[in-house]
């Protein structure tokens, strides 16, 4: 059973394999995303992040969730050698690069807490897989063609061990990711960077950071154990990390 | 007796504090008692380390475990009118069918979406039009990166559970979708 709601300006999709699906589970997950949106949306005048940017809330007065995001941002900045930063070129905070993966991960934890084992939660193309799909196989995720308007698939991966998968790119929103180290870097060489990691929070933050690294991003992912990546340049040439191919065939079917 | 009880409980609290700080890291104030639920809720995260063979200063990934979800109780203060108004598309009662939104001028082209409603809910959102700022021609490039495999991308069948791609949280997307869903409203 699959349900979609538009939250955080993007489709949030929850699919729970049959047998486990109940309406109140979907409602609980969507309510959580609405709560996150209300707190972290820079589009909302009354969100906490907007108030922080307007200096209406001091750092000491931040909510626990906000403080956690700020701490995780600081940590991520260090882990990515400064390529991840919630401070935008104009000096305000934009936590969206971290909040999406974090909230998907938390939403997954809500379902796990309810005893649900087979599902995925997706927000705007970033996915946390858990257990197996309807057919009892690992969740099969397509990497979107960055050159086409439709949701065309150019690569398929299977996620057998509850991985998260996230894609960063410049092809949909224009340049919504910038290189914090060189604000004039247009990041045109690489148009799409997909990262598979141990969970969506990790996959998402490293996808964002490695995309900001341009051509070097795939080598950064190559150096991270437990992560695989697939980058696509503007000429349509994909480069993958050495372990990526382990995800491209459905070897794990027999363990389902 | 009372004294002994008091001091032993103080010692216990101190030990609990030390353990807490060691397990969760020092960032969380120890006096926040409900922290214990953090571990019971958290999923088991696979451990991973950085590859030590690569160059450059090693980042040391820690297995971050975001705290469990909290109910949406906070931040209900002083509602003011959002500017620009975010077109919040709430799930309501929709009529089944397919609804095409208006084509909205985006940054470098038009965005137009179609919403598919089944059982009163949104079951799919499809792009009918979409800005294309990249050349479509795919040609083999001769540069090869050391060690890593490269390939020219090619279209596969769409027999997948879902698709990973860069998010489309553009204002144009919201606007086209809102207009599609307004037609679906009962």
C-alpha cells in the first residue's frame, strides 16, 4: 500500500508492504513530516529556522530538534572537509540539506517502533528502504535520468540491507547546491550524484557534499567505507565507485 | 540510614551521567531523562569506517543517530502570514482520475504536472513538461578516471519500486500541482 502527500514542497511517499499497512501508520508519518516542515521551512514566516534567521530566536533558545540539526551540520561540515555547510552565500541558515534525510530516517524509526518491517519512506527522491517489497524481494530503486523531463530510469539498484539512497543534482531546481569553498563554482561538470549508504541520513548528507565537490565527489565517496556512489556528468557519462555494482544485480533474492 | 541512601543515590546518578555521556556523546544535556528511549527506538546502524588508503585528511564518520520523533507540539506561537505563501497542498477528499495542472514558467522552461487520484488519494505525480537546460546528446567521452568504472548512461525499463532523483521542490512544481489538485477537489 502506497500513499503520497505533498509536504516540504515535495512528494512524500510511504509504501508499506501488504499485511502491515494501516491508515494510522501513514497518518503518523505524514504528521511527522508536517511537523518538520513547520519547524525547518525557510518558506514559512513563523518557522523556527526563519525566526532564527531573523534573530528573533537566540541560539540558546533553540528547540532540541533544531539544536540537533545544528550539531549534525557542524559534524557534517567536518566530515566533508567543509563541503557541507548550512550557512548560505547570503549568510543565513538553510538546514534543508540535512533535514530531509534526517526526517526520512526519523520517519522510518516511527514505523519500526510500530513493528513495521517492510516499507520505504521517500521524500523528494531520497529513500530509506526497510525489509522487502511486496514480492519479498529487496526494494528496487531506479536512478533518474538527469537529462529527461519524465521519471526515466537509467540505472537500477537493489537495496538488500535497509540502505538509504539519495541523489543530488542541479538538473531540477537549477543550482540549488553550491560549492561552499568557491561560491562562483557553477558545478556544471557533474549533473547528478547518487549515494547509497547505511541509512538515508548518511546517504543524503554525503550525496549533497560530494555533489558540491564536482568531479572529485565520486572519489570522496570511493574513500568512504560503507558508501557507494554513481555520478553522471553533463555529457551523460556515469562513473561509479568500485562496490557500486554489488547493488545492481538482485543477488540477495534468495535470502529474502 | 537516610544519609547512606542519599549518597548512594548520588553515586548512582553520577555513574548514570558518565555512562550517558559516553554512550550518547556530550552534546545532550544529561538531565534530560527521556534520552533512554533514544537507544530503544534507534534502529541498529551498520558500522562503517573511512578507508585508510585514500589521501587527504581523514574524516571520521560517526554513526549519527537522530533522536526519535517528537510530536508536533512545539512552535505554535504567533501565526503570521507566510510570505511568499507556500502552497500547502493538503491531502483532502479527491475525486478519482487524472488531473493536469497548468504549465508554470520555471527558471528555464515550463513545469507541468499531472496528479493521479485513486481511492481519494494521490497515487502518482507525473511530469508532463519540464525544463531542460542540458543537451540531450549523449556521446562517449574518452577521459577515464583511475580505478573507477565509467559508462554511458542508457534508458532502462521503469520496472522499479520507486525512483531516486534530485528533488523538485520548485515553486513552479508546487503551483502546477496545486492547480491539478484543485480540479480534483470534491
